[in-house]
C-alpha cells in the first residue's frame, strides 16, 4: 500500500469537494465523493501497522485543515450562524425575533443587511442552535464583525480542534477497550485502526470541517463524558455530557441508557449535575421569548420539516391513501414518542448493562431515532459513525456513502427531493443492517 499516494489522493479529493464544486454540481460531487469513499474503505481495510494508522491520522488532520480557507460551498447554514453571532454582538438575544423583524425600519442592527438576509435558508423560522453553538457564533463575530470568510475560517478552526480532540479520545478509548474489555461484549478485541473509520470518513470531513456542522463539538463532548465515566469521574462526565447536549440536543436520547449502568442513586446525582450545567449554559439565552420561540422551532422540526426520511415517508404515503392528506402533524410527534418509549424499554430490558456495551446501546438508540425521524441530513450520521467504531456493525459506514446521494436534490432547476435516491439509500442500509444482525454471525461461524 502506497500510503503517500493515498494521502495525496485523499487531499486532492478533499480540496476538490471543498473548493471547486457548488451544491448544485451533483455529478462532480458524486464522482469525487465515490472515489474518496473507495480510497477510504481501501485504507481502513488494508492498513496493518500502528505506524500506518498514525500516518493516516496525521493525514486526517491535514484534510480537515485543508478545508479551513473557504466559505462552506455545500451548505448555506453559515449565514444563519453569522446572523445569530452579530445579533449577540449587538446585545440582542437571537431567539427574540424572526430575521424579518430586523429589516423593518427602526429595528435595523449593524451587520444584518438585506444581502445577508437573502442568503438565509430558513428566515421564516426562529433559530434552533443551542448555547455552545451560539457562543462560537458570537465569539467569531466579535473577532471578525465584517468578514464572512474570516468568520468562517475561525469557526472551522474551532471545529478542527474539536475533531482533533475526538481523534485523541477515540485512540485512547479503543486502547482502553482492547486492554480491559471483557470477552463477553460484542467486540472486545478492537483494533486501533478502527479509529480511521471516523478519522477518514469523507462525510465527517466534508460535513463537519467543510460545511461547518456542529456535530463536531457534540461528538467530542459525548466521547469525553464516556471516557470520564470509564475513569469513574462522574461529576466531570456529567458536565461534559451537558456540553454535548448544549452543542446539539440529540445526546438527550442516551440519558435513559445510564440509569442501570450507574444505579438509581448515582444517576440521580449525575442527572442533577447535567441539569445544573445546562441551566448555567442556557441562562444567558433565557428570557420571556426564549421558551416559546425555541419550542416553536422544535415543534416545526417535528411537524413540518421533511427530508430523506425512511419509516416516516412510508407512513406519509399510507396517510395519503387513507386520509388524502399529509399526516406529518400527527406522525412527527408520534414517531418522536415512539423513539423515547423504545429507548426506555431498551434501557429497562438490557440484560448486562455496563459501560463496555454502552456504545452499542447508543448506536441502537440513535439508529432508531434516525430511522423514525422526519428529517435525516447527511451530517446527522456523525453519531452512528463514531459509535460504530466500538462495535462490529458497519451499516453506518455504508449509510455515509449512500446518504450523499441526497445532494441530487439541489441539482434540479428548483429544489426537488428524488425519492428514488432515498429508496435506494434505505434499501441498502436496511439490507446491510439485517445481514449484520441476523446472518453475519452465522457466516462467520461457517467460515
């Protein structure tokens, strides 16, 4: 294996995807991403020594750094980041009003121009970003109050640092598992090269370091919380867990899985510390409008947004057949409730709950959530990808290839969701998952 050639190939493809395509350029995106993914799979399969793993870890950092020097080209979320940051810089809570409010005469805010407003992808919705994100938006805008490019570079730099921290934690955790995990867990003999499943995954590199999605801090703080739990530093773990939730709300799903791992007495203290930390993190944003407007955004997410869903799209079709209209207002909250109930049942029925099999249980939880969600963007796969590193399941890796096909939706003259692509994606993902759950063990035994 020519590691230098492969590293240069990955670097060239990263630069191509980060600098030389637009969101609508589906065929070039697909071609470069497919080649990137093929090289990624080859490296993860063929790498042998720890020296080679370290080489490709260094390459993974280089790929992330290479994406620093441009405004995201496959996502326009940065404009909302800048909008929120400039509001905070002017002493205004970004949850107070919709963006249109600041275009009314008398309500103008320095830096919030008509041009910036026109770049927002959801100006009719209240912001949805929790305090860790808002803090980064505000600090970046403070340093660079007039330059979108400079703000982007600084935000990306912060995410790259979080990603480096994630890679360090992954290596540390994998070595700890390899040395101490009992033989009864699903994958006790974790090879160190598993870190490359996350480190070199093209979706992770492009969506976090390239397109500025804040799954990066969420993943870092979640792994930090997990490591601190393993070291029996529960109070610090709870604080890290709170920071993960305050980056993205998704880790809330995992709290029930800690009940029987910690025991009722310890989990009460753990949850209390998380609650206090979250109050401290959210309190700068909380006012009379916050709960109503933040709740409104969450409500719209579950009752209005639709993108790349699986189970929900089938139920939506069924609703049209039975009722003649879209039942998202009922189905969205119902599916969310189903996720909660399923994870609670899972947490109460686990036979041997401990920290060694926690990543597997978390992978189960986040997968159920995504399979029942009304909206599944590519960057939502950060959690299943990082969690599968600790297991033998690889369906999130396959998923990370096929989900990128959803960029075809932006290639049409007007945005259009191609359900054939969605159908292919989930047919493959569910097929691989079924094979891994029901047939892979038997195949291994036979061989």
